[in-house]
C-alpha cells in the first residue's frame, strides 16, 4: 500500500488501534505490518488465515469496513493484495 506522505501517521495510528481486533478475528493466526526500507510511504500487511472463507468473513465484516474506510482515503496509489499458499 502506498500512502500520501502526510497521511502515514494517521494510517499508523488507525492500524495500532485495530491490530489486536484483526489478530483476534476468527480465523486470523498472524498479522504483521511491514514497511519498505527504501520507499518509506510503502507498507504491507502480512497475515495468515485458516481458510479463504475466514478471510472473506473478515473482508465482509463491520471491522474491515471501518478499518478500510479509514485507510483507503490515505492512498497515493491503487492498493494491491495477493492470496498465496506455501509451496
């Protein structure tokens, strides 16, 4: 996720306020926020979900809608997301 530089502190505050709620959402076993070493406005969330159904339940939840509403207006570019599996 690429953020407008003057919106980074607000994003970090929102993440801090909600990270334990996301981590405790049914099916989430890991959530981590990563920051690019060279582009300080680039962030990544890295999470483990028990199943795609659990992830979709989160994406359809009031919690996600609240977090997303407070995040998407801070982007400097279109966000990208990937679902992967261990090989």
